[in-house]
C-alpha cells in the first residue's frame, strides 16, 4: 500500500485523525522515530479511540522527501475491535 492509498483508507474508516504531542527522536541518517498521542473517530459508529502512537519515518534528505512510514500501534487488538464494529 502506498502513501496515497493509506491516506484514502484512513479517510474511508475515520472522520477524525488527530495527532498531538509529537516527540521526534532522530536515530541518525535518514531514519526518524516519532512518538505521539493519536485520537481517531470511526466514521460509521462515531466511536473514539485514543492511544499512544509511534512511527518510523524514512526520508531522503538530499531530495527532501519522505520515502516510507512505518506506523506502530500500542494496542492493535483494541483498534481492530473498534474497526470491526463498522
């Protein structure tokens, strides 16, 4: 799934994606780790889900672009349960 497809899927499932309190940790090179708090609201049920969130962001600093994003959810089971209610 590319970044555009991921964005479209998020928009299909959620009407709110709110990321706050981002803490950026540089690991060196073109890899960055970001810890944040994320609040989602499921579009169909309006149920909210808020949990810590982490992601590894790969960049090409010469080109000034993000090349890859690897999200990590703290509670995948809970997120899947919220989404299954759709």
